[in-house]
């Protein structure tokens, strides 16, 4: 890790000698309420703006990491070995090479309980669990900011998944070139009534990865400056509404921020769109339910066509009824109800290996 002058995530100099036989860790995924879209440094994944997320409870990734002799790394995701030509293999290889002890290779086994690569942030929990398992394997004993920075090097949104507790995570953009001030921290507010439901549209791999899509957006869109200014305002509004527990204010700012991000992508050249016809139909359905029946739920979407709704527990029944009353929109894939505050149960599912 000393080989590259910019690979810095702690003030300590870390050793490359493993302290243990293996490192095991879990991380919960997250969904951004105020989005990260755009990098000020693509190697270190330093963002143009700060962002804010809410965890996905027990949906996330478990990772077991070991060192081995041989000639190359082995990465198993959900029981399937990645091939060297896979982009996911190359990305993991680049990341793990920063930490590789001379002459040794990594054996990584990860199980996702979130669908892989579907805009449901499996890379967030994936790289957060990997950062924590590196810490466990080498025995570095990193503090929370360092774990968050370490996860950030793998995937920006992973910085918000490397925290020890479920809840709201604020990732500060920071201003240092080495990224030491760019990490996530938990907000001191809990809001156990807040819940997610994912309305699946399509879980197949995305057409363009978020890294390339961000690059394309900021290289070509005439509106990128407006986005950067807007996010700072949206973030303050979101934090204020969390402090005052104003659900409508939080839902509105979250929804508009997501639409602004997707609108911005459409102004890139060529335009980028992750949304599908069915996504638009669900959005129209929700707007109608909200205006005609006062249904209290708000939308967000990431780099994929699936819709996530934020709602309060007391409205779950109304929402479930509304969804059930429209089988043509929701019959193919069932909604996924998620409690963001559920703590991960840390049973190591790899004991059989
Ligand atoms: O961390 P990445 O590179 O997968 O980017 C995540 C981008 C969004 O999910 C669209 C927004 C966010 O803040 O999570």
C-alpha cells in the first residue's frame, strides 16, 4: 500500500503481514437519500459532493478472506468463481493488489443477500465487507473513519456501508487531495419507523457501470454545475428534516434529488438512462395514489430501473394494500420489504468451507 502515493486511508503506516489465518466480516448495504453522482478523483473515489444514506438492515454481504500460495487470486461471489476476464475480477484484483503481501494471493468468498449489480448497491456492501475482512485478516484494528476510507477506495457508496451500526450515514466529500477527510459517519439520529420497500423492475446487470456513467455525465452535460450546487442544499434540507422528524419534508427532498440525478444523466451526450417503461408506470401509479388517496410514500432510484419507496411503519398496511390492488404492475416480482434498522446477525455462513 506504500507503493502508490495516493493510496492513503489512514495516518498509520499499515503492515502487510497477516495476523490471522482468515478475516471474516459482514456489511449492510445502503440506499442514498441524497445521491453521490460525480467524482473529483476517480482513482480514490473522491466525490464532488457529500451524500447521505439509510442502511438496508440485514441485506448486505458476508465475506471471508484468506491468503494462499499459488499463482493467482480466487474470487467466489455467491458460490460462483469469477473468471479473470470478468470486469468484477479485474476490479477486485486492482483493489486487493494494494494490500497483497509479496508472493501470496487472496482467496475471497462473498455471499450477497442483495441481488448483485442491480442498482441495489451490492458493491456498497461488497467493498465494505471486504475492507472490514482485510482489517480482520491483517489485524490492523482500524477506526471507523479509516474503515470507511478503505471501503471508499473500492466503491464510493461503500464508504457509507462500512459503519458499525445501522442508520443514516453522511459521507463528507472532503477537500484534501489524498482523501483523508472524505469518509462517512453515522448521524446521531435514529428513526425506527422509517422503512424501505423495493419494487423490482429488472435485476439484470446494468447497461453502463456507475463509474463510466459519472465520467460521461460530467464530461458532457451542460448542467453538471447546477447538480453540485443543488446537492449541498438538498443535503441540508434532508438533515434538518431528520432532526425534526418531518417525514414529508425528507421524502420530498429525497425524491427530487433522485429525479434530479436521473434528469442530469439524460442531459449527458450520449444520454444515459437506467429507467425502463415499467419504472415510469410505477412512478405514475404512485403519484396517482398519493394525490387521490393520500398514500404516504416517496420514491428513489439508483443506477438501475428498480424503485425504492421510503415510508413510515404506520403506513405499511395502506401501502401493501395499494400494491396488492395493482397486480398487473407487481405480480411478476414481489416487493421486498426492508427494515433499515435491523441489526445484522453475525453468523459466519462460511463455516462449512
Ligand atoms: O458507489 P458506486 O460507484 O456504485 O456509485 C453509487 C451511485 C448511486 O448509487 C447512484 C448513488 C449513491 O449515492 O449511492
